C-alpha cells in the first residue's frame, strides 16, 4: 500500500501543471528515485514544436486521440487502445523537451506511461522521428569531456552491458558487469578497450557541487535516471546529445532522390584491421543483416567478395551492400535511403557484427 501511495504522489507531482521548463525540471528531480525512476529517449525530430502540435492533431494522429499542449516544452497524451491497460486510469502522459540549436528532442515520462507513449509516437509519427545511436568511442568522447569542461564534476562508471566478439571470431556474446566500487571514466575505458568488445549500455554516477545523479544510458540514447535528475540531465545526457547531434548530419541526403547531384552518396563501415581476410566473416555479416527487423536481404555472391541488396520494408529505403576489401562494408544507397533507415542499418552492423567507423566514400 505504501508503494502505491508513494507512486500516486510521485505521479501527481510529475504530471502537474508546470509554469516553465525550470519548474518541470525541478518536479522531475523531486520525483526521481530508485522507487520511481524517470525514463527517456533522445531522437532527431524533423518538426518544430509548433509543427509537431499541428501534426499530432491532424489525420490518423487525431483519430488515435493524441493531445498535445504547451510551449518551451510539450505535454503529450494518448489514451490506451481498447484492450490495453496502464497502471493508472486515464491516458499515458509524457513531456517532449527540445534541445536548442539542434534537431534533437527528448521524450520523458514515468515507466509505464513512457513505454506506452513512446511506442505510440513511433507508430503514428514514424516519418518524423529518426533514431540516434552512439558507438563506444562516442560514449568515451562524451563522458571524458564532462570532467574536462567542468572541474567541479566527476563521472564514474558503476556497471555496463557490452557485446563481445568471442575467441573464434564468429560468435558475439553479451557481457554484463557491475563494479563494487565505481570507476573513473578514463580508467574504465582504458580497461574496456583492451578487449574486443563494444558498449550496449553504461551505468553512471555523476557528482557535481556536492550533488549526485545516477542512471543508465543505452546506445540508442534511451536512458533511465534513478537519482538526481538535474545533475544527470545537465551533465551526462546533455553531453551525449551534443555528440549524437554532431554525427546526425552524416546520414542526411544520401539517396539518389535526395542527393544534390542525383547520384547516391555512399558510406562505409570501416575497421582498423582486415576482418574480412577471413572469408567466414562474409557469411557472419549475411546472417547479421538478415536479422535486421522489417527488412529483406538478397545475396548475389559472397566469396571472395560479398555483394547483396537490402530493402528496409519500414519505409522503402534500399541499399546495395559490398565487401570488396578486407577492412570495410560499403553501403550504396538506392533511390530512397532515409536518415532513419540508414542510421538503423549502420547501428545494427555496429551492435551485432562489430563496431567500426562510419565514413564517407569518395566517388
């Protein structure tokens, strides 16, 4: 009973009317605790707040029952569909926050509301939402920069989840570790990089001016904060937003249709070592690409070179896939190749095959 009462009080404070962004942040900070964690996800949004309000109140979004209001930040609501249930009466609620100077937005909510609302937003505003992803090197860059720029701030790693390429070079396994004593970020990455592994999520403790925040950030830029939201948001979350926003432009205007020259602008995922010297890696890459959800892969040949065609059924994007040297996977966009689809494809290769560097190909 105490737990339910505590949640009701937290829910009321979280979703009360807030006069401005500062009041909202203070309310989230007050509510946030291990018993009531705050969930969020950062993504690129192709609409301004005013355009998003109009978008969610027209067409099938209006029929679905979306309600949105506010300025500076937006309060978004959607009622549960018939047969769906929430942990409370009424609609699922959340807040959309906007990062000034970038296209990055963030949806924040309490656990059940956030998961339901985020799922419905992605379904009904799919064309306007582009996922953002961070590689291990970008996590490191973001987190190391915090302490350098803010001498009164320290960042430690409490635990992590990673993918590890096993000794046979053909198997990827998941590794989870929790440290009895949190490690400073530089020490953590120094040890982490000694093995062939890459991050899926990282658990952080941030201390600033006597206050502490803690939470987990995943490579798809979803996060959970268990304590000290203002500290966690103002340091770790803002740092990864800046890094992700800086890389987002690389995926823009790659298709034949969008390219200024009406020629595809290819990319490659490159590796420092000749991973494809072992031709078995061609077959492993094929297996990984066939696991990309809502897509289809055709393979024309795979030895000594890999040549395939991939269709993303979620929005009709198409790609030609080539492995013609030992160090890179070349991705040639077709007539359509949305930034959302291209980011999803590159992250899938990074997460389930092996992390590399996304680079421009000179044509």
